């Protein structure tokens, strides 16, 4: 008995597509959970002081992770909402892993814990409250069908994607070719020109695989593959890496190629939407800090130590110290970039050294120490 050709196509498409949607082991995506240590306290006089202190520590653990998704200014504006809607329900976002220590100091029972915070439900709730960063995305790939599929998935997830006119201009931009290679300066240039936070850049293509005859009907199978990365435009850092493939069959080679490219685009768009949902908002930036006027290396060491403890500073690496000039490479959260010069001046060591910042830009801070430090 001859089977209906539509049924044959549908059956074969399902069978062949299942094993083909695969991902590379090298893929990079934001973490689904964050492990943190935190402290909590409660009045020692109450009978359930330990439980209340742990609950307080869990709220503090959640607050630490909230700071990854929304900056300090946004937390300030929405503090009451965060407290009422999230912190009071911290048990839904954080689980206790271990009680590290307990102690009683005066009237307070204190506890230190390790906890695991579930990033996705927390980020989804913050987004629903309108507190998370509103990511905007530009896409540069080698296939229009893939781009359309990615755009559709991102827009459905609530992210802003540049329109078709801007996409054409993006492709024609001289910096786009270098952005595909991950060039930081080109990514920053595209971010400024097109007002996008994320650039998705990569290659996608479909190749004919084979064909077979089913009851007199020839069906063609093609396989599409996509290699792409999503970059933060302000730092050039990689947010997500996608390496996926998909098979599809249809009545012609062209139709099977279009079908598998659409599948790859849909999958890539879905993965990117998931990654953007839990992408850290407090992105890092690298700045050169150059301070002259030191009377000796010990004073320079003190300022370097103090810089490590400044709010928003992630990492400090000394580049050189020579002739009374200290040069450091400072990795700082982006929302603290503009504050870094004032923080250096106003910190305790900065005041003792009489540091005055002479000039600053997005990438470089220069100043001078006008006092000796009594060591």
C-alpha cells in the first residue's frame, strides 16, 4: 500500500531531526546557579533565633546575586519592591547548603552560611518587575534566514533587536568583519553607532547530504551548521558561544536547506534568549590607573592594596612601578567606571597620600600623589 507522501515527509523529518540538534561541549553560557557565602543575624532572646538568622542570611545571599543583575542605582530606586516581592520570598530563590558558623555577640545570634541561588527564576522575577537591564541586540551572520529566526526568538522573549534597515547597515559597516572575529575596538564602535549592548556574530551554512526514494517520491536531506558568539559591545567579552547543527528533509535541495537553516536559527535564538535572561548586568571594564609622585615603593604598594578594596573593583594587576610612577590595570564593574577616579581620591590611603586625579576617560585615569605616607 502506498503511503501518503506528506505523512512520509513528516515521519522522516521527525526521525532525522532528533539526533541532529546537537551542541558542542565547548559552548559557553551564563551559570544557572550561583554559590555564595553570606551572614545573617537575629535577636538572641527569641526561641527560634537560629532559624531567623539563617533566613536573614538567605535574604542577604539573594541580595548579593541581585547585585549581579541590576546596578546599585536601580536597586536604590526599586528597593521597596525588591524587599517586598523578592527578599521576603528568598526561600524560593535560595537554598541552604551549609551552616559555616554560629555565634552569639551581645544581644544578637549570628550565623554564616553557604547557599545556592537559582539565577533563572530570580532574573525572570526581576525582569517581570522591570528592574533588569533592557538588552538591545545586533546580529551579523552569513545567512538572512538564520538572522530572521534568531530575531524572532529574541523579540518573543522580550528583548530589543535592531530593525531590518539597521541590520543591512550593520552588515555593510566596515567594523562588522572584525567584530565577527571578536575584535574589541570594532565591537565597541558598533555598539556606539547602533546603540546595542550585544553583538551576535558568526557563520551559518547548509550543505546537501543525500537523498532517498520513498514510494516514488525523492526526498532531499540537508544539514545546517552555525558557529556564533554573542559579545558585550562595551568590553568585547563573550557572553555566549553557540555551535549547533540540524538536519531537514524536503522535496527539493533548496527547501531542505531553508528548513534546516531555520531550525538552527530557532535553536540559536532560543539559547541566546535564555542566556540574555541570566546575563550579568554589572559587566566589567578594564582601566589603566597611572599615579605619579610616590616617594617610594612602599607607598605605591599601599595604594595598590587600597584600590583592590574599592567598591566595584574586581581585579588589580600592577603593570609597572618606575621613577615614582605606579601603573595598574584595574578591572572594574561597568557601573563603577565613572566613580573610580573619585573613589581613589577619597579612600583613606588616597587622602593620606594627597592624591589628585588630573585626567580621566573611559579607559584611563591619571593623577599624582602630593604627600608622603608615614609608614
